[in-house]
């Protein structure tokens, strides 16, 4: 199995520990991986701004960099959704390489659960964890049930986390409201963006969250920015970091 | 003005913005409970979506069928290409009947056509009879929500407004008392009205009849007393069969307010004896939307307002920040399609969270259309210079791996060494209320290479 790591541009530069946690997890499950060095960005910032001509070269580059791999794994629902759901305008329907790359790009929890069939993480993590359901993972990739739809679905990330010893979860008032990041929205609509983030953080504070986690670092970057500015006592970790850390403290038999 | 500016004003009054958010979230939660009580909810949505898509694919046929059937029932059918024509038609009908006093039940279409100011200018008295609409009318405002027009107004403010206009006691804010006062006030208007105007929720091609849904019964009263009923509908309101109502009526009120069904679902099939019934079919940009495949599904909207109630941005910026008759997610598609220049910030008043898409009873892919709308504005060169230039720059930077890694490393170094005041300067929109990430010494790609070196793996 030839697996490539796709580490989103801002994670590469600002959150290397999330990439390294992903590496640890893949190592743990015996998956050999590579990091194709030419990779940069999937093009989402441009595409979400409506600038399709500017997003195009990055989509082409992405397919070029990742073609030939069996799986491409990324610790980000948002970037995977970009590749899987929003690349069609850049390629023709018959473009074999693009079709394959898009199909083979997986979000980390999806890869662990649906490809590697991981059902539990044998390890300990003692804390009250608050889960932030990142919207693109939830409503684009359907990695869990959204509160609006009446269809039962299992939450891949929550199930993995729940299998860890010692972990408990905070109960939120609004289980999957958007954090307010939204890419350029965070700056273009700064007032609403920050109010949304503040409301999410307050919900977690009231629920007793000690560690705030999510599948997308972009949401966490925004929420952490607010948490640090307000000096709240909440630690922010990508779920890959929690899983990887749990593995280092094995369950006492 | 732009959405961000108006939204900033709204958020500046934080307690009020929080109150507004909570009031609408309450409605969203009611909707969730109602939806959950219908085991076949998702099937109903799919069904509704399929009916709408089918109808849109053969809209002219169904409209003509509706027209023929309605005429056979004795209805006068009119066609209006735009809002002005719609208003003129109403003016003509009213003139012919020498009608001066008009009562109107809720109709977003007449709002869209600016009927009230037009009629007032021409010397008519128009009274909105939906309680919420009457409140905004007395306050000389426009509705801030399509189902809950006065959701932005607190009961104390309603009390003040009624004290001024209806003579209620000063300082009174008990909703029951105020509602009673409004009822008395409206009753007089109903009794003296010469004509009643209503909207249309569903027009049935098969029968030529139509259905108006209200919670206050004001549509019924407004058209039962006067001898003239004018119903205004957008072209997209037609549905093929009467039995399709079984799908839409179950979805509409549950999605809108979390009720099993609207209190009044009034069916009109032809005029009452001794009175006249007119229907005006209005295009006003709808056929243009029909011709754009990427936005066609937006015409399926049944105006339930659920996408507004769920939208985290709408709840925190208020309906008026959209400067559009229909605000919120669906408004941010429909309105820029018509007036892209004035409304180019609306599709960006959205995080693409997708909650609207999941809540919509007719399964309009709202957040994908909002994304497509951004591309539409780009093609019309309406994104604004700074956005376009920064995206061009970013695209160039990210296209080259070397430039990207060099810039990334430079940015991390700068963030580590620059003094705080230089980083958190007034131009840094991110940093006004948020910290930037703490820059690591080494990027992931560097750490990955180190890791491989240490473990003897090729990097
Ligand atoms: S777009 Fe959907 S959710 Fe929004 S008002 Fe229309 S029908 Fe309701």
C-alpha cells in the first residue's frame, strides 16, 4: 500500500505537531508513508473566494503531485472536501489521473476507520474533551451526523476518541454549530466571525471542556486565537494529537 | 452599505445580538424536534425536492395548465414581467373597482415589488394584517425575516410603537395585551377594506386553485369581507398536483416554526359568489434564474425561513444587514442574481458551514450555490480589487513549492521576532480579537525529513 501524506499548507507551516501525530498514527498501524515534497495547497482559499482561475493551477498541481498513490491521507476534512467535492470544474470527466486522485484522497479518521478498519485506540488520555464538529467534515464528507438531518450516522472521530481509556466528553448546548472561521470570512466578516467563535468557546467553557478538539486545524486556529487572547483554561489539540498521545500511555492490564 | 459594515453595527450591540441569536436558535430547535417526530422526514425532503426539480424542468407547461384551470374557475389571470408591471396591474384593478382601502396578508412577493410604497404614493391606504408585518409597517421598517418579520424587535419596543400608534398604555409590553390591541385595530381595517391582497404559497396546476398559509387567519379575513381578492404569486409557486400539497404542507410549518402545520391553510378555488378573484403571476427575474442551471434549484424555495433560523451569520447580523427582501442564505443567492453590483458582499456573509443545506425542506444545495455565486461575481469582476489581487498573489505563491516554503519560513521567523505591537497592528483584522498561532521553529516538512533521517528512512 503506497500512502502519501497530504499536510495542508498552513498545518505544514504552523501546526507541524498535527502532521507528526498523523505520522505516529500511521506508523503505529504499520502503514508506510511518504510526504511528496512538491505539495503546497489544495487551492481552497482561492476557490472559496470565488477565484476559480486562481485555484486551478493548485488543483492541477495537487493531482500531479499525488497521482500514483493508493491512498492520500490528510488530517483535514476541509481540504479533503475541496479535493473530493469541488475539483470537478478543473478537470474533464474522463481525466483518469484526477478521478483517481480525488477518489483516493481520505480524511484521517475516514482512513483509519474505513480503510484500516481501526475500531479502537488502545491507550489512555485522561481529560474532559470537547468535540468541535468541523463543518466540512460533517456536512461535506459526512464523517458524522449533522444535527439538522434526521438520518442516523456514526461519528468516526467521536467513536475513535470514545474508545480511549480515561477520556470523558463535555456536553454542549449546540453540538455542531459553526465556529465562524470560514477562511477569508474570518477577516472579511471579523465581527460576526469572532462572535461565533466566542459563542463556541463559551459553550465549551460552560460544559467543562478541558481539551478542545476537532478534525480541522483551521477551526482550531480560530478558536485557539480567541481562547489565548481571553486566557481561558482550555487546551486545543487536533484529534490526531489526542489519539497519538493516548497510544504513548498504554492501558494498564 | 456592505454586509460586513452592517453586521459590525449589529454585533456592536452584543447583548442584543445575543438575544437575536437565541430567539432564532429557539425556533431552529423547535424545528428539530418537529422534524425528528416524522420518521420519514428525509424521504419527505427528497420527495419535495424531486417535485420542485420536475416542476422547474417543465415550468411553462405547468403555468399554462394552471392559467387555463384557474380561468375555467372564473379567475382573472394576469402576467407581470417585473415588479413595476405587477404594481400597475394592481393599480388598474383597484381603480376599476374604485377601491381605496386595501388589507394585505403576508406576501414576500409584494415586498419584493415594493407594492406598499407604490400604492401609498397613489393615494391608497394599505394595511399589513400579519401582526409582525403590521409592527414593522407602523415602525416604517421592512421585515427582517420572511416568516417572522418582526423578530428583530423586542416586546418593549412593540409596546412603545403601539402606544404611539394604537394608543395602548404607556410602558405596557405584555404580548397578550398588545396582541389584543392589534386585533381590535386590525378588525376595523378588515371591516372597512375594499380589497384584500394575499400571497400564494402553492398554486396547483391540476386544479387552478391555490393555497395560502398563515398562522393568524388574516388572509381569510382579509379576502372574505371585501368583494375583491387579488393574489400575487411568483412563477415558481406552481406545483403539479393537489396531492403534492401533502408533501409541502407537512414540511412547511415544521421547518418554519416547528409547528405540525400552519394554523390556517386556506384553499381558494375560484371567486366567491358575488366577488372577483385576480391572480397575478410575476416573473421579476425568475425566468432568468431558471435559465442558469447552477442556480436553478434556488427557485424551489418554499420560503419557510429555516435557512435563516439556522444560519449562524444571519442570527448574529440580523435580517436588515442583508438589505434584501429575502435575507439569509437563500436571499444571498436570489438577490445578487438580480442585482449583483449592489449585493456583492452577500455570498461572502457565509462560512460555507452547510447548515442551511441540511435544514432546507426542499433540499436546495444552498451553500454550494453560495460558493457558485462567488464565482459568478468573480466572472462579473465584482469581487473587489483587493480580494482579487490577494488571491492572484496567493495563487502564484502557492504554485511554487520553493516560494511557499521560503515565505512560510520567513513568516514564522517574523512572527517570532517582531514586537507585539507591530504584529497586532490595526490592519491585522485577524488579531483584533484573536491571537495568531505560535510559530514553530521547524515546519512539518522539515520535521518529517529529520524524523526519516533519524530512523534511517529515505526522506
Ligand atoms: S431556501 Fe429552503 S430553508 Fe431557506 S427559506 Fe427556502 S425552502 Fe426554506
